[in-house]
């Protein structure tokens, strides 16, 4: 009883420190490891058309950041592992922020910078570079008065846990203790989220398909320490992460729900965590593909669940992918949280936007996409958006400059839109681009004229969106 009380109390403190006011969000990972993908401008239009409001990219390519300017889509920008050595230099990071991020912010709604990805999966010194690099990024953000507006973290694989079953005994791999202690301290100091990639598909074998697909009609197990009942593997994995953070446990024993086999076992003293939030930066399901027997999959995200992982290939199909992601969205947006965190807001990113034909590894790696390179849906999936019920009118990034200029001239002239805010020195003049200025003028006219479809025509250069394109001090009515 005392042990159970201690576990629940530690997590209760963590829950009090989490942000319960935001609402849950579902986004998508936009990987670009392919040679046949549409242009970033086309992708920005595709994302808007499908009401995807949150996007994670793995780089900071200027053409991508520019494409999402004035879309209102919240962007998580990534620093690749290959850049971490350079990011040990504060002057380099200061210059990087000035040249690679600030020219696009705040018109492009950058909310997070992720430094590195799954660094503990790399055999070299990569993991030891990540926290110093993150500190340099935070320092650069402070100099630009952006600390708190853009959060800094690093996505980790679920493999950083050595023990995940039962969830209340969730513990970090002691082999990563030095790195993870520094990381957890950094996240607490900066009120940044803990980021983790979860793939319940790799639990097939130790768990039923229904439990992995959110289809189990009844309890699949009860955590003997907390008495909490679990009906799906996603919640079990996520709660194991929460408990590992709350208790600051580091162990190396594993069992059938855990990451990799090991033998040594020890537990460090519990300490109350003050991590502000947890984001699932990747989760998803492949629609096709196979692997050589016993091959690793998804960039070393394979977990040895004490079952034949080769059976994963049998479940890589469109029906299961659609079922998993549809039920995931319903579960996240339903507001139920998890058994250990009832009502907690969940932020989850689905991997991935496209099938990526150059992705390393077995065939299954290249078939997680929601869309093919021709921007056709691999299967139907509805995104909830932000649910405001409002609409705005912005300029299409696909329109020609001449068509946009004519439409802008008309809106600010005959159309009598109030274009004073996009004059030099005014609050919406920056970024000084035709698309940005036209978007503001179009929306002003649109709102003044009843927000009808006709009021957002502009000769085919206007687009209705459900995401508020306002940024900084530039407010769209």
C-alpha cells in the first residue's frame, strides 16, 4: 500500500505541473527522405486542404519555412544529428538562428526546435552532444527575446526505457543515465517538453492486434501496483514514460513489454520531476513492406517484446494503418487521457506525411506515408484541426505573381479593403512578400463582405482556411 501511494503521489505532482488548458493536438511528421516529393509550396497547400494544423519537419530548409508562412500551421523545426558538432559553438548557433530561423518567424509559426533525433540510438558521441547544443539554442533564443515562445527539446526513441511493464515500473535504461539526467534537468529548467517516439505495432506478438489498434473491448491487463486498467498498448507505453520521468528511475532489467534484453538491475532514489509536458513526436503504422528475418526496423526503433517481430510484416497493410491512425486520433481528441493521467492533454504526431523512397532500411520503412508522392491519399484520414468554427481568406501560394498583384490592387482599391496595416513600417508589413500582403488584404475584404465563398474568390487566387493566419502583432480579423 505504501509503495502504491508513493507512485501515485509522485505522478500526481507531475500531473499538476502539466498544461491542462491547451487541449489535445494531432499533427503529422513531414519527412523529406525522397527524390519524388512535391514542392514545399504544394505540400503547404495539401496540408491546409486536409486540415492538418501541426507539422514536424526534420530540418530547417528555407524553402519549407517560407512555404508555411502565413498559413497558421504550427511548425516543429528540426536540427539533424549531423549538425550537432557545429552546434557546440555558441557563435555558430547565434548565427544559425539569425539566418535560418528569424527571417521566417513569426510569419511562419515555429513553436518548437528539436535538436537531434533519437540520439541514444547512435553508437558514436552523438548523445553527449545534444544537451550542450540545446543550451546554445536556448541562449540564442534568449538573445532574440524568444525564450518561452519557441520551446527546445529532443525526440527520443522508446528504447530509452529499459522497463515499461507494468507502466508504474517504467524506468530509463541505466546505460543512458548520464545523458538523460542532463536532459531531464534541462527540460525542467526551461519548462520544455519531453519528446518520445512510440510504435505500438512492435508490441504485436506480446499483445493482441486489437489491443494495439485501440479495438480491445475489455481490459488487457491491470497494473498490480496502481490498480489501473489498460485497454490499449499506446496508453501503456505512454504511462510507462510518465512514470519513468516522475520517479527518475534508471534500471536495466526488461521483460516482454520492454525494449532490449539486459541483466544488471538497480534503482536510483526517486525525485519529483517538474517536466512541463510530454509530446509523442512519432507514431504510426506501415501500409506495406517486408524485412529480412530478424532485421531491425524503423531506424533502430524495434523493441524486443519477447515475440517474433517478423510477424509485424503480416500486419503492414492499409486496413490496419487506417484503423490505427483513425482510432489514435479519436482517442487523443476524446480527452480521456490515459489511465494514469485521466483528462490529460495529449500531443501526438503521426509518422508520416509521405512514403519516402530513399529512406534507409528494409522496405517497410518506406511505407508509413499518409500520401503518395502525387499527393493522393493512401487511405482516408480526417484531422480535427483546431475546431474554432471560424474561417479566414488567404492568398494561394500557387497563384502567379501577376494574378496576385492584380487581386491585391483590386482589394485595396475597388474592394475598399483596409490595407493600412501592410504599409511600410506598419504591423503587418513584414514579411514584405506579395503572398503575405495579399493574404491580409484578401481576409479584410472577406470578413467585411460576409465571409462568403464569393468574397474569397479573387479570380481563383484566394483560399478559405480554418486556421487563424495571425502572427505576432499582425492580427487577421
